[in-house]
């Protein structure tokens, strides 16, 4: 899969993309894979999302893209950007297929060396498919004036971070991402770069 980097950098001060993983849910607490199951934030997850608002307000975000799932949409609302949000279906979480709702330990009891970023999920998405979705998002955001904010989910954002800097989707395995954290994708002399990753509030 080819790099999506443009030939020239965006204007100075523009083009940065802030990635926000949604707040805590019951399944993020238990470690269950939560793909298309549309579960809400916990009370703690809502408090986490509220704490995002001051950090995002200082960035003067111009455009907001959000996954259709309510845990991402609610995080976006509580972070103060719900009114500006545009729903982006390509920001949906990985489709885990037969592994939806299961923990890694349960899956590895049957498939000991399974890794979602390498193997994908039976009845769900392969890494190449989520990589193609993420590349469409990257192409879209690089065509927009920034800064931008993207509200989505752990695994899809990890692949997005990898693809931003030209790595294959499987490289998402190297980027850990906690709930309700900020990541900033940026540029270094026209080269796609990561300014910060998984920054807690």
C-alpha cells in the first residue's frame, strides 16, 4: 500500500490533525473487542470526555469528523465540538466479526498467536480493508484546511497513525492508545510526522 503523503507541505500552522479516542466504556474496561456494538460511555467516560474540552478549545479546530457510533459522538459532544461534527463512516471501529465482544485471552485460547493488526477477524475486516478506509480519511483531511479533530476508536486510530507516516496497517500494533487521549498528527519539512501520541489530560 503506497504512502499517501502529498508532494508539498501544507501552509505553516495548518494541516495538523488531532485524533481523539472516545471515553471509557464497559467493554473498554473489561477488554472486550468493541467494533460495531453501539454501547454508551460509562459515567467515568463522560467525565473523561468533559476534560477534553479545554485542550480542544485552545486549538481553534476548523473541521470535526466523527465516527457514527454513539461512544465517539458523545465524546465529541462533551468535548464541546458536537455542533460542528460531520459523521465519517470510514472512522468506524474495526469490524471484529466473530471476535466481537470477546477478550484477547478468549480468542488466544483458540488461536494462540492471533494479532488483529496482522490477521484481521473471521467474518470481519482484514488489515488491508481497514487500511483502505483509513487512507480515504487521510486523503480527505489532507485536502482540508486545519487544524482538524477526528473522534473515533482505538484500533482504527492506531492504523490511521501508522498510515499517516507511511507505515503498513499492521504497524498499528506498535501504537498503544488509551481512552480519552489526544494525539496530534503533523508535518516536518513536508514529511508526515507525529507531534504527540496518546497524551493524557
